[in-house]
């Protein structure tokens, strides 16, 4: 298990839609799913993302945007269109009964006027995605590389067929697409990418990260993590701190607390069970560590979250 896979484990696409319309300017598309993440790929045409905080991000054919946050946002042919009379279209992935993709008639427009987009909204099923969201800007845009990920072509072919299970398959393809898009963006960020992403590719840090994320319940020490990496304790501690920006045991403790937050949302698990799941032999030691890191006891955290 690697950190990105772990953080994406609680995020799933639902109700991904495809809109292939000839939109007559000025037009504005409204997105109101309030999802933690929305992915929008423009296969043809161009537009401007209008973000909740007032930001504007250009988008053109062949580009994919990932929009973070649960506030509604818009896509317009130009930023000025939202401030003057325009044709409105609404797209939702979560509530197709009340709000469905708009489709404008051709009205004699040429093929160059067509605007085609794929949209996928992602629900979260826990708290683990929060660390991922903190690493992302309000909106990121990358150029799609058809040789790196063929999910768009597969989605388009599936939509033309419309066999039973099509929606489920498209949703899973959007999960694939999100992984491809985020990896491309983190790779482009280089040294500005979060340590947990860069560290997994490091020959020394990577094996330790895999061990921690796969088995957080084990009684890890700096020496045992160094053994996973196959280097000396001193070399491992130095390299881990350089790459990750914090010592190994500090990272381990924070990751355990994040896992504990998610597990505490399951009311069927006792605090003692949560403690064991994240590597603490008794609930008292776990409660003390959790309170130091989160400022409240596990029980108080669980009550507040509920």
C-alpha cells in the first residue's frame, strides 16, 4: 500500500456523465454536487472555470481539471458570460432526477462550435481523503496524455454501447482517470509535491512508507523501519527527515492518528479496538497520544464527529 492509494481509498466516482452539446454563446454550466472532488475533462471546445472564491481558470479541449471543495462552481464560455444574459445548463452526478445535463440543439452551428465534456463527481466514505485535499489547489489543470491513460477513449466507447452495467463501468473508469490525473499533476510539481508522494519513489524512504501504510498496527521503531529499507538506522533517519520534512516516528504517529479518526467514525468499534488497529497496546496510551495530537480524547472526538 502506498500513500496515494491509501488516501484515494475512500473516494469513489458516482454518476459520471457525458455531455456532448452544441452550446450557443453566451452559456454557463452550473455544477452543484458539492462533492469533495470533481473531475472535468473537456474533449472539445474551451471555457473558463469560475471558482467559488472568485478565481478563474481557463480550460480547453484535451485538458482535465480537478476541482477541490464542496462549494458550487461554474464553467462558462467566457468569464463575462456569467454577468450578462446567458443560456444556463445544469450538470449533476448525484441527483439525476432533479437536475440533468442540458443539451442544446445544433441550430445550424458548425462542428467547431461543439463543446464536449466528461464530468465525474467523487463521494468520500471516510476521513482519509482530507490529507489529499490539503495537498491540492482549488483547481488544477493538466493536458491529457492519451498514451499514459486510455480511460477517456474507453469511456467514450462504453457510452456508445450502453450495455447493462455501463454506469458502474464509467464510474470505475473515472476512478482510474482521477488516479492518472493526480499522478500527472504531482509528477509535474516535482519537488513541490507533498513528501508522502515523493517519498514513495525514494529508494530509502519508499519501503518504510509502504510498511507503515500497509501495517500501521505493527510496533514500528526507527531501527525496524530502517531494516525495511535495508540501510543503517542513522542513514534512514537522516534521509527520511530530508525527504518527508519530519522524523520517521513523527510521521508514523500522525498517520496513525489520521487512521484513528476514520476508525472512530465507526460506532461499532470500541476505543480499545481502534487503539490496537493503529498500533497501541492499550487504550490509555492511545487516548493520551490522540489527545496530545488532536486536543481532545477519542471519545470526545467521536461525539463531536457524530
